[in-house]
C-alpha cells in the first residue's frame, strides 16, 4: 500500500493493529465504548480519522493512547474488525521512537519494561523507583505513600527480586528482530 | 489432568494469596500443576511490536521442553498474552520461524501450546457437576458480584462472551452463593493506569464497586491480580472519588472455591487483603445459624 502523500498511514499500516485503519467508516462505536473517553482529546474514532489524514504530529503527540487501558471494548465491537487496542499500543511505540511521547504513562511503560528486562521478571520496588526518577511525579509519589504502608504490613511488596537464570537473554526476545537487523 | 503452571510476576508478590489458593484448590480437586521452570515476565500491557509474540513465547517453549502441552495462567493479563502469542505462532509459519530465531538458550517451539485460565479449567476440563459434589461448605449468605474485567473475555475467544460473560456466575452458583446480576461485570477497572494516572483508576474501579453494591452484592469475586489491586488496594481512593463508603470485600474466585470446598484457611490468604474479608465469614455464619 504505497502512498507517497501519506507516509504516516503507510507506517501505521505496517504495525500491529494498523493494517485495517483505512477500513474505518467513522461510526464511533469505539469512542462510544471507551471507558476513558472523557480523559481523551480525540478518542479512537478521531484518531482513526487523523491517521487516514496523515496527521502524524497530532496523533503521536496526543495523550490519548496513553490513557488507553487496553480493555478491548472498542476492538471487540468494531464492525470493521479493526484491532484498535493493538493499534493504540503501536501508536505508543511510535510516539516513543519518534520522540513525541510526553505522558506519565510513557514513563511508566518504559520503567516497567526496563524492570522486567533487567531481571526477567517484575520487581515492583524497582519499577516504582525507576518510574518516579523518570517522571518526577512528586504529587503521585505522595499519593502512593498511604498505599505503601498497608502493602508492607500485608507483605505485598517483595524486598528482593525474583530473577531468571539468564536475564541478559531478555533483550534478545524483547527487542524486535526488525530493529536488530537495522542496527547491524 | 496435568498442566504447566505459569504463576506470573504478581502471584509472586502482591497476589500470593491468589497463587496459594489456586494451588490448594487444584490439589484438592486432583488437578496436577507443574511449575514452568525459569519462566519469565509476559510483558503485561507494556510490550509492543514483535515482542508481543516473542516475549511470552519463551514460556511456551519452556512448557514444551517439560513435555507439557497446556499452560494454566491465573493472571488474566498473563493468560491473554501467552494465549495471543500461542495463537499467532499456530496461525503463521513465518511467525514461528521468527520466534525460533530469537528464542535464547537453544529453546525451540515445535508444537502448539494451549493456554487456559484456571476458571476455564474448572468449567470445561473439570466440570461443574463434578465440582458440585465436592462442595462441603456452600456459600449461602454471600451475594456475589462476579467481576470479569477485560482480558479474561476479550478479545473474543472460545470460552465466554466478551459482553455478557457467565463463567464466574455459573461457578458461584455451583458453590451455593447467590449470584448478583449487575451491569458493570465486564467493564474495565483501569488497573493499567494505577500508578501513572491514579485518579482514572480510582474513578473506573469506583464505578464498578458502586454498581456491585447498588445491585445488592456483599462481595465481589474476580480472577485477575491487577483488578484485585484496583478494587482492593485502591478502594480507599475509589471511595474518595465516588464520595461514598464502599467496604466491599474483593475475593479471588479460588479463595471462594477454597471456602466452599472446606480447604484450610492458611492456604487462602484472606488475611492479606487491604479491605477486611472478615464480613465474609460473618455472612457465611449468619446464613448457617
């Protein structure tokens, strides 16, 4: 699907969830089904339209995909079988790659994947430290303190990370093959 | 019946009670779980691109190396990620080839691995009729709102309806509980945003618990550690967001199964919850008296 006038659409179409963006008929079922639509600037229906129109900067600099809770309500109901939830993940990935990402959700996603790649498994204390060091979300940090105490009392926070035998292998399965080929 | 068991990260930390109750219930029913050795994180909702398939695939290959063909994953997110990876590999030879290229330590995935949630093992492999005969302490007195969340039933799969799921309700009925019909059973708790956008999580989980309460429920059951965090740990924040008290005990379905099957409380971890589960015992005793 070469389209010189709309390279953004071509790029999105090649990503997971992006192959059927042109099939969108703007019915709005997705935005009507979205539990976080009130937090969004455009919502999934208008995001589809903006991709069709090639509006790379508006789409990738928006906060909308960072509010997506991956509930699959939109994708489940889409009459055109567009994998909207997977597409939102691809938009997050593209926003990171191209330097548009400016949301606490982006910092959290990075902190999360860094942590599981470090040990091969999640280690919540490290995730939280990585996240607050990246985001400087002091207000958020203060809001977490009332939760941390009961978690400690109920032994819900581990003190020591669980690790797989060879955590250095994580990069190999986490960094997409395509990117590796480009690096070579 | 023997399955490969993938606990996932949450069941090793915040959700140990889900792990211990699942193991206890399965052992009680004679369903064997063999831990996948050296399993790794599935990526939760923070995995993109090809890693969506390759990251969970390591666990599929490890299960295969142990000679097992079906994985049980109690966390809905892990269940979804592992299942999605397995389905993508089964559907496309090119995907399988790519996965086998990147798998470390000489691991290879030759066959197809089935991935199931423990709820579906109970419903479809064990069977509710058999289970009914095992119930020694029926859950009379409990009005249970079954909460499915997202990944257990979406994207659409063969086990349940993504819009009006029934699996937990049928199970709770078999355990002798009163099943509450309520509208928010398949809505999202917002767990994915719990740290980055806490207010959104408080609002979404608050809406769910208000719906459960207003429909007459005195307990919520679920099968996902992320949902449990949003409804149990964040309940105080949800109360603030909703402007009303909730005091709603949130129990894993395996904990309720444990109570109904007469399994020793030490395996059920009910004391580990943030919102007290003590009212559950009072309701059960009240009904028995």
